[in-house]
C-alpha cells in the first residue's frame, strides 16, 4: 500500500475536520459506554480464562510425561500448543496492555505480568504499547511495519535483500518469539553501533532478554523433558515442547500479520502526521490502519481478540472480551462516514498478507510490467538491479514505475 | 558474644530438609517459568500455607439486622491468629474491582479456625453494602494479618467500662465472646454502654441482652430515638463507679472525641479505636492540590494538568510512554489523595490503610490532581 497522502484517491478526502473530530467524539462515547458497564462479568471472564489456561497447560504437561506413547504425545502437544497460544494472545498481550489494571489485582496487572515468550514483558510493553500503538502504520516510525527486516509498503525503498523476504518471513513465523525479542531490543540497529558505544539501557535489556530466553528454554527443553525421563519420554517431550512453541509462533505470527499487512490497509507518511494530532485524527489513523479477521468465537479467543484488530487499536485498554460487543457499533460508524471496515476470514487475510510480502519482495512495478514475452529481459533487469549498485537500481526503479504508470493509463 | 548450641544431628537434618525443599521448589519453578509454583497451586489450593498474599474464603453470611451481617471467613493456612479487639484489612472484589477496607474481628480465635467480621452497610458505602447485601458464600477475599492495639490487658482489671456506638460494638463483641467462651469466665465486673440510633439497628442486641440477663455484664442500652443522643457528661450518672473502671471506647469520631475530653478532664485512662482516621476531601472539578512526589518534594498541581507533566516540570524522573492514556507505561501507585481522569472526569481515590498497602495504580499521563495527593515510586 502506498502511504495515504500519495494516493490518487485519498479514502479520507471526503471528511471535513469537523467530521474527524465528530468521529473522535462518537468513538469516545462507545469507549465510555464500556467503561461504565465494566465490572464483575469482565473480571470473572479473565479469571476464568487464566484458570482454564493454567489447568490446560498443567494437564498437557502431565500428559506429556507419558509422551513416549504416540497418542499421549499428540494429545499433550495439542493441549500445550493451545495453552501457549491462550497465554500469549488472550492473556499476556491483553494484560500487558493494561486491559485488566482496573481490577487492581496485582496478580493480573500490566506492571507485574510476565509472559511465556522469549521477549521480556518490559521490552515488549515499550516496543508494542508505546511505539506501535502510538505511531501505528507511520512509515519510518512504526517498526511493526515489516519489523525493520521486510518491505511491506511501496514507500519503503526496494533493496535486493528484500528478494529473500518471503523466506525470512517464513523463518520469522517459525521462530517468532525470538523475532519479537530481537525486535523489542531493536537488535539490528543496536548491533550496528560499535560495541563500546552501545547504550547501557540496551546492554541491560539484552542481558535481561538473554536470561529470560535461558529460563524459557530450560523449562521447555530441559526440565519438562527431564521429568518425562522416567517413562522414557525425554526426546518425545522435548519434541512436543518444540512443536508447541512452533505452533504458537506460526499462529501468533499469522494473526499479527493479519492485523496490519493485508492489502488495502492504509499506511501513513511521517510528515503528514501533525505534531498536535488530535484525538479524532489519531482515531482515524487507527481505523484505516488495521484489519479484522471474521470467524467463530473460539477463533476470536485464540487470536486474543486481535481478530478485532480495528477495535483493539481504537481502544487498546478495553477488556478484550468487549471487542466483539463494540464491533457492530464501530462498523456502523465506518459505514456512516463512508470508510472501509476491513474484515475478512483468516485464510483470506493470511493469503493477502503473504501476497503483499511476495509482491513487495520485488521492485515496484516489476510484476506489472512483466509478461511472458519480456520475462527474460525483466529477469536480467532484476539481476542488474540486485548486483550493479544503487545507481543502476534507482534508475531502473524509476523506469519501472514510469512504465507501470503508462500501462495503467493505457488500460 | 553468646553462642547458641543446637544438637548437631537435628540441625543437619533440618538443613537437609530445607535444602531438599529448596531444590524441589527451584525445579518446580523452572518447570513453570515465567510463573512460579505459587501461581499454579493457586488454581487448586488458594488457602494453602506459604502463598504469596494471604487469602480467605467466605463460608457463611448471616444477617444481624436489616443493614448488617456477619461474614464468616476461612482464612489461608498462614493466618497467624489474633487477639480479640484487633482488626483485619480485607480486600474485596466489588464489581470486579479490588477494594480494601478494615473491619474488626468479631470472634475470638475459634476452634474451626475461621474468622468473622460484622459489617454495617453505611449509605453510599461500596464495600459495606456489597458485603451485607451482595457477597456470596464461596467467594475469595484478600486478607492481611490482624493488627491493632485495642485489646484487653492481661491480667484483666477488676472493673471495666466499655462504651460503644453503632458498629463500634464489633471489636467489643469479639472481646466478650472470647471472655465468655472460656471454661472459667473472668471475674471482671463489666459495664457496657451500647449506643444506637434505635433498638432495631442495634447489632448483637439479643446476644448482649442474654449476657446481661445471665449477669455476665451490666448492659446499658441507649437509643437515640428513646433516650436522646448520649451526652458523655451523663456517663457519671449512668455508671456511678466510673472512676474505678478501665475504659474502652469505640464508635464515631464525634463520640470518641467527646469521650477523650471527658476522661482526660477526670484524669482517667481510656483506650479508643477509630475506624476512619483519614477522610479525603476531593476537590471540585478542575480544582488541583498539592502533589507529593516519590522523593518527598511537594509541588502545586492544578486540576487540568496531568500529574506526569507536573512531576516532570518539577524535575522528577517519571516513567512515561504514549502520554495519551494508551500504553500504561506511566503507571505508578497513588499512595493517598485523589486524582481525576482527564478523559472522563472519573475520580480515583487512595486512602492509606484502606486502598491496599501499595496504593492504587494510576496512569499519570491522563490523571490530574483532584485535591492533595501523594504518588509513590514504581514498584
């Protein structure tokens, strides 16, 4: 997607500044309605989810003690995968957002929660809550846009390394928790700084993260397999833990890709965001920069209600069990102001997000200008763009875009 | 320096036991990280020994009057016991929000190890109304260990005067129940002046009358609607041997202040128990107050500026994040006082001793002072 300000048809062009502020007022009213009603029912919900998750995880780990028997291995691995997904998505992510802080229960509080993930709660809260939720989809500010390793927007300059991004994206999906940890540390940026010049904050965070990773790995790959040892299940239990982590990683990666990457989700230019962005303007950016996944209740819970990504981005601190309830009101508001409420099924959204990852691994315009007859030339061009340095690359990129424009005009 | 000799075998055995326990615990913790074993065991046995944070389960709720009820609680195994007259801090989830209050224990130590509090629903009282009218048997409550100096002396004095008003009877009923449950009741001569608005609203009326009828205490019931509001200067008439009695008083501040003045004038000893020491006067909308920072400095905060900005302008290092109420990166405890949510005007109030030992967490970036308040450092 091209940043919204460079589009020929800006999807917000029909809105007056007063409309935007009115949207803000109406969304605030929806938020307030939930706050006024928030109480016992919500508290009971999160406590029930936590209790179910803990029983499921413990039960699955108990079953895995006998994981030398294949049926038990399957049962335990499925249970553990679901437990880990619940823990990360519906519990951890949302608790760390402060969605349950109002209960004043120190055991379910954003300041005390630590999650079953390689990334530390502190690092994640900074990178996710502060940076991503504040600067959502602003190219150059929101690191969630491609996580700094991928090109997910036309306005990110193409570089040959992006040719491999479908592969990286797959690897990132499989080891997503480590990807998140590296991302929260801004590892890439920090590693480029000479060792002696790295900030003490980074060093402290790095050591905390490494300690956390060690503890996590000890749990999944040493202690729990060792407990299965008496029944001859060390290796099967280890494999089960690895599988559960893999499943959790791929699942959470897929859900998160669906939140902001599908085709049609808007992105924003850094300089187009005013310093004194109003609440209405911020809301509007959240409305256009997120996509929902439609599906069953169970699917919503397993995504941590991030299937209601639009509602989550509008109201990141409302209890997750309320997103489904406010969704119809939010959708009606989109309709009222003639905005695109982006929602599709999980396979569609995952497909769309992957399509974008593959499409943008190539220079802008390359796919559009390629047909069967010029395939060889185009491949040569791509080869030249990849190997002959930035000057050739830039010139070729400009030419490709020009050709694409002409093609579009002709059609 | 004195050395303490321990039989060596026993010492080693104990050490071995501890170290085995420690090792097992460490393995178990490693198996469930980032949780610890406590979090997991909580699901199955919230009342077990060694839990981080004492809890209790409500086992019975018995109405005392139309507006009061006794809540019987089975405390966790770590409950260290109490002396009658002491109180307990209790954290109750009311409509999902944990609120802390202090209530006197209305029984002495019981054979079933349960503890009880008797709560009078005060108009507008969120927790008291919840406990009297809505609380359900089986629900968990948070507890702290019993505290309080309002206890009878040992050995007992020959003559005792107890003056209570309204729910001020609650610590005293605990004392009396404990005394009279003993096989050999004490020989102390006890006078109880029990003040209430009317006979209907008097908690434990029948139980106290029974004690009176059995000659265990001299009960003087005073009802505002029958006798008029008690004037402490009438005490000497009501209790002729007033000067010979060690006195205990519990009730509203007005009565206790008068009683203290009265007894001080006559040079008599009086022990009192006050239920509400601190009253927060929350300012009107938009009115600020004095903000006390974690380092103890005080700055003026108006009612429209986020306390995060106020504290930072004063040079304090504050945790912060999005500055728009979204990220919760700025949450710190409000130790006392009131703040107002700038987005919707909602008040958050912290009362030391009531709203939990660690204060109430607030988002400083969208909270403005609503009267004087004190914030603490991040936990």
